[in-house]
C-alpha cells in the first residue's frame, strides 16, 4: 500500500465509506488562513470545535501533538491536528513541528482504524506551516500506510 496522489479538493474526499479529512493547525488557536478556509466554507463545526478546544485548553489536551476529530457529514469527519508552533517562521525555523505531526498521525491512525476510515489531506504542514514534503511523506508512510490505512493526498488545481 502507498499514498495515492490526485488532483482535486481535499474537502471533497474521493472514496467510498468513512472518510477523515486531516489538516494541520497551530498551537495559538488561530484559524483563518490556508486550507482551513476551505474547510470553514463547507462546514462550520471544525472551526467552532477547534476554537472551543483552544479556549478551554487549561481543561483539555490542546497542544502540539493533539488531535480532535469532528463529525461534519454522514461518513465524513475532519481531524484538527495541532502540529505548528505559532504561525510565523522565526529563530526556530518554520512553524511546523515534525515530531508533533508524527504524534498527531499516530493518534489519527487509531481513530481511522476505529471508524474503518480512509484518510484524505492536502500536503499537510507544507503550506503556511513551512514544512517540506520530503519530511512529512515518510511520517505518513510510517504512521498511517504501515498501519494499513488508505491515504489520499490532494494537490489543488
């Protein structure tokens, strides 16, 4: 099994059965640029859930490496994954944190198995987060594909 790459919109997952749309967010509670705009255009629930999760972070697991799986339609969930430290490139490099991506995908694998779901995503962590696909792809192979989970990556346009 390997990653399936297709041209298209990751908010319209091309598969049958249960599907999880995965994306990467930051640890500051910010939601408003990049792929999340496409998510919010289709469904209000993931943004509302993410903002509430961040607001109540003193009482929950919000932070790098955490995920939140939000139902949006029958057979479709959105996985909010916290894998960015802040939002800007600084002295510690780009906001992406590869170890947080790994922790998120490990948790996502468990969720996907429980739901019997395939996973759909853009090239997570490689837009505003500043990550490199050469770093992210092997993590997806290790944490999802090696667990027998079908993954489709969408290149928009």
